[in-house]
């Protein structure tokens, strides 16, 4: 009986260790799927952060899930960070490379024809109540092959 209890306790400890080790300091993560697998220029992707303990060393990361139907090497995204009274704290144009321009090889993590690309957002002005907004800023109104947009916020070390 003692060996079963010891085995269960060690299993719980190992599971707890695995769960906490995989966190990597992440305090927020969310994705918004584009139901048609297309990002229309009029679609603003917004993430409202309203209950976050602010740490001056926090970093924010944009995540883009895409597939091989995306027809360009890069993606221009306009990034807006707004405070609780809708004042713009940051307005920046990001150039995110999704495919290698010379070889056409997809960048990012994944397999098959689906990938996810992470890119650190500029600034570091994360506030307890803020809104992160992303707008596609390409010359084409509708971009095929973009599956979802995500936001991660990690604690600083």
C-alpha cells in the first residue's frame, strides 16, 4: 500500500513540475481565429487585458498562424496599444517575415502546410487595463492563408 501511495505522490510531483516548467513565465495568452481563414483589411483583431498584475519587465509577443495559401513572404501589421481610456500609447508598423524571400521556405514553428510565427512587439508599455489591436496593412484587402492571430504576455526575468 505504501508503494502505491509513494508512486501516486511522485506522479503528482512530476506532473506539477511539467505543468509549471512549460509555462515559461507566461501570464497571458489568447488567440482569435479568422473563421474564413482570410484576414480582411477592415477586421481589427483586439485583445483586452483587464486583470493583469503589471511588471515593468513584461514582454508582449504577436503570434500568427498561417498556411501555404498565404501568397507573400512577409506580412505588414499595424499595432496599436491603447490604455483604459482609449488613448493610443503606441502606434507601430510591424514587418513580419513568414517565408524566406530567397528559398520560399516557411519560417516559424509547425509542420506540413501550417505554421505559427512569433514576433516580439515593440515597447514594453503594458498596463493593467489596456487593449492590443492588430490590423493587416498589406496592399491587398483580403489575405488568404492567415488562420489566427494571437497575443502572449510573458513575465520578465
